[in-house]
């Protein structure tokens, strides 16, 4: 079955997005698992030939929204810092940590838009479809998310090099 | 939009490198006269790059077994097996109201709910124990994770009792929906393929203990008991009542703090 193979291929991307979205590894994998279960249950709703990735991210978005609603956990991150895999290729662990923390502090709506655009490199139209919001909302959330992120990174990370101008 | 009016959306699209060439040149000209805006947009670009770099390692991580399992194709007969189990047990789960009308429950009320757990456990057993490919969600090879995960979802510290001395080894477990929240099911199997499931749920009223009770639901024998905040039901369609009682005693012993 074609979808099954694609589903497996997409797991790393789902995990990456989930990890950045929920800020913690185990809950991120819980989210991915729930998403896969739901995707199987709803696979008959997927239209063959359309973008399976976009469909899966839509499923994940819905699962995530329902989970957040059910548990009423807003953004759990305070001082606790989640572990992020950091092989030697990553130049600046402090920067990574600060970024992760700053992203976790973005409002959930804005965080989703920022991550789909930046991490998944979805087109703005795809983001609008995935999240079920108008494209104008995508642009305004993206703009606000970036400005907040920039401000946070300027304010709290001595290791960033944001003063640099080319 | 006129050529000269540069919107915030243009700046975002510019930062993402998604503007068509003509528009890009217009934005660049606009930014050239506004160093502060240019600095802001440059920062967005750097941040985008850094965000990608921060999470990139996750793409090359091996997929955890439980996720690979969740992505694996479902056998179509799994659904049929579930349907068959419902029919065989003559259950309408959506009928708790009718259930309440049963005289022995409304009159005696010795231990409210306690027969329900047996029934639920029997259904869950009949549903999952015939599974060949997907008897569990998380296998025993990942036992620490399995127990931690189910404990987290149920909100109590669970254990998967070791029953090897009785010839039953842990296959794994799964999470099930229950009447009052998530339920855990651990599955065991003997060398000759006989299966046993332990159904574990949290109980609303705490600090209550009951003796072992036995129920038979269709072909599934169930021993069940409540120990403080947790209700247990040990179910099998493959074992005699005596064998099941022996295992229930062993489970109880293993679960002692």
C-alpha cells in the first residue's frame, strides 16, 4: 500500500514538527503516535493523489488542538528545559536551547504558523489549508511570531549574533 | 498593490525567499533606504536558518518502534475481529442506562461497578487476544517505556507483573478507552500461544479493597478485584478457572508494594 510507505517516510518530519510544537520529546512522540492512529482511522477520507504530507499535518493539527483542549495544558514550559538531540554538527548548543525555549513561549497559534513555514517550508497557502485559517491570518501570525522571537532572542541570549549586519 | 507599496506580508515573503523576481527587486530597493527595516528582515532570515538547524537532527534520528508500529498497515480483518467480539459478547456499549436498571445492581450496590470491569475486560480480551500481528501497541521489548507511558496516561504508577514462573511472558500492552478515562491492558502469552490479559483502570472511590471475584462472559473467564485506587481484571479465554485463579494470585502478589 502506497500510503503506508509514505506514512513511514514522513514520521521524522512529523516528529520534528511535533517536537518543536510541544516542546518535549515524549509528548511529541505521543502526539505523533495519536496522529498516525488517527490517520489510519481516517484514511478513507484522504483523497489519493493529493498531498499526503499536508493531509497528515492537518490531522496532526486537529489531534493537537483536541489534546490541548482536553488537558487544558497551555504551554507547559517554564524553566524546565527539554532535551534536544545535539550531535556535534550543531555549532551552538546555547543558541539551540534559547531558540527552543523562545519558540515554546510563542502563543500556540503563532508557533504553529512559524514552524510550518520555517521548518516544513510549506507555502503560505498550504499553511492556511493545514490550519484551516485564511491566508491573511497566516501572514499576520507569521509576522507577529517572528517579531516576538526576534525580541526574545535579542533580549535573553548573549550567544546570538543578531547585532551582525551584512 | 502598486509597485511602491511594500506590505508587511511582502517583507515576510522576502525573508522566506518567496517573492517573484520583480517584487523582490522592489522590496530590496525599499529596504535599501530603510536600514532598520533591513536589519529586522535580515534577522528574520537568520532566525529561520537557525530554527531549521536547531531541529534538523531530529530528521536523522531512528524512528521509535512504537511509531513505526503505529504507522504500519492495519489488517482489514482486525476490524472484523473487533465487530465479531462485540456481537459474541452481546454488548451494546452505548447502553449504560439499561445496565443501571438491572436489579442486582440497583438493589444490592455492594460494590458498584465491579461487575462492569469484568465485562469491559472480557470485551477487551476478546477484541485483542486473537490478534496475530497487532496484539499490542507497545511490545515487551520496550517495557520501561510501555509502563511509563501507560502510567502517565492513567495517572497512577503501574507495573507489568512478571508472570514467567507461571509460564506467561509479557507480550506488551495498549491503551484503551474506559468509562472514566484511559485504561491499560497488558497482554501475556504462554509458549503454546495461550493468552492472558490484565486490564487495569483507576477507580473513582479510593481506599477500597475487594476480594477476588469471578465472572464468565461468554467464553472469557475473568478474575477481578480492586486494590485502593486501581481496579484489576485478569481475563483469558484459554485458561481454566483454576489456572486463572492461580495467575490472579500471582499477579496480586507481584503487585504488592
